[in-house]
C-alpha cells in the first residue's frame, strides 16, 4: 500500500465577493469565491499586508468537513484569494493558541500533523487535480492525482507544483506551549497558468477549489492524554474525504 493510499484510508476512517453567499448547510451547493485582481502584487512573506490584500474579502469561516451543521470548529479558519494573468494568490488565517509544526522536509507527510491544504482542479472535470499542503514551519508537500482514489486514482508524489512560492508567519511562538499564540498565516503564490493542459488558456471558467485545515490536539483525562483529530473545510464535502472534487467550491477570476 503506497503512502497516499494510507492517507486516503485514514481520511475515510477518520471518519459578489464571497463571504458565504451560498447556504453552507446545504453541502449540495458548493461555495463560490470571486478572486479580484490586486492593485499591488503580494510579496510572498506570510504577512497580511494591508496594501496588498485590502481589496480581497475574507471567506466565511471554515466548517466541519462533513457538514456546516456539524460540530463547530474549535478555532477560526478563513482564506482570501486574488489573481493576475497567471497566478492565484492565497492567504489563509488559522487561529491557534499553540502553533506547532515538526516536519521540515519537502514532501513529508504533513497531514499527520497540523497543516493547511489546497486542492485545485483547473478544468473542473474531477481529474488531474493538484493538492498542496503547508505547515506552520513552512514545509510543503505537493502532489498531483489523475483521478480520485475511489476511482482507482494514483498520486504522483514526485510531482512538484511548478513555480510555487509559499511563506508562513506565526503570530506567537512556534513549538512553545509556555505562552498563548494568536495563530498563523500561510501565503501561497500558485501559477495557475502552469497547471493547465496544453492548449488551454487561463480564463474565468469556474476552476474547482477547496481548502482543508487539519488540527490535531490532545486533552487530558485522568492524567491520560487523549488525541483528537479535526478536519475543517471551506466548503463542506458531505463526508470525511477531501477527494470528492464534485463537492469542491468554485473559483471565479474577476477583472
């Protein structure tokens, strides 16, 4: 069994600018985000600079991966997006009282700890889509799938997102539980034009996209640490499984 098969099984067994226009309680209606063009190209430094990001609208808060009517997330997660002629800019905010990250090597299995994940399907056909993960240490794991695992899909772990730029900024102290942190930002510059197939042009053709936050924590019960795993998504999947591209939200590129 390959690593991504392990991931898939674990996911199954774990189980107009848009601020939430669609009814999130209805998972049959994916959310829509209208990404505007920035007046100033963001500097990818993990900082929510007012000049670069002020025209982009924060999304509605993430909900339980299965349903917006599921258990309320412990901590707030929101995203912003902007675009130019070739690049999608993503800014994510994750409230977190104790920011942690242990994995430091590219393509480490970040889903085993707290992370932020992006899923992009350029033509919305549910095939040949991209998954990008990042943790609070700035470590990146990325891959491409020919189709969902449930359809026999295979993950290409050797694939690296061409031209990807990322940065993180911790509002607090990383890996130090002696204080209380506010959270962390992840900022990504994703070259959408290089994700297209030969002959395709980058235009507003309703890219499919979704985001996941993995949060793993422990509570103490009779001096015993009880591990918990939480999965919070931008647009609910109707199941504990991110590899359902037909349930992802829509990305519109506006001028």
